[in-house]
């Protein structure tokens, strides 16, 4: 790698999909860890307020790409996480109920590799994930449930 240049240089994208996904996952992990430390300082109300705001923004994004049904939502979520982070997700469903299973969650795997996951943080992350599923479902007028397995997680959405 060079240390500098006197001329202006336009950077062109050269990363592979895998490099982009690994970097995106690392950035997401770092943001999560930083936010967790701030939330510990300001209390659980700060975490709840942030999660509510984030859920609203996620819902706005998913509405902007045409999500109207539970199947639309799981498809859009699965496509985003697969393309951006490299997760392996299967989904199924219809206009009244739909589900998606993380066969491999890239963000979770990155956290495991980082060594920052303790049984306590694992429990907190699971609770936070379940709350975010519920909040996102509520944004669409759906019921949302997270089912944690030993090696996978499944999200269920259904019309109320």
C-alpha cells in the first residue's frame, strides 16, 4: 500500500462481494458494541427509545420498497441481510403469514468471532432481537415472534 500521492486520485470500487459483506458486518458489530456501552451509561430507557426509532426507520425503508404483506416483509428482510451481510436465510409464506430462518447469521457469526459475546450479552442480544421483531411487526399491523433454536433463529410475522 502506498503512503500518499501528490495527485488527486479517484478511488474505484475493487472489493469482492465477500469483502463488502465482511466490512459491512464488522461496521454493524462495532456500532452495536458502541451503542451498548452508551445505553449502559444512560439506562434501559435510552435503549428502548433507540430501538423504537430504529424500528420506525426500518419500517419506512421496507414500505419504500413495496412491503405490504408478511411475505413481502420476510422476503425484503432476507434479501437485505443476504446481500449486505452475507447471511444465509430461507423464507416462506403468503399474504397472511410468513417466516424466515437464519441458517447462518453473518452478524451473529462476527460477534462470536470477536470474542465479545458472554452468556449475559447473548441473553441481552436475544431479548433485544425479539423486541425488535415485535416492534417491526407492530409498525405493519402484524404480530411478530422470534423463535430461537440452538443453531438458528426463525422470525414469524402474521396479520392480526
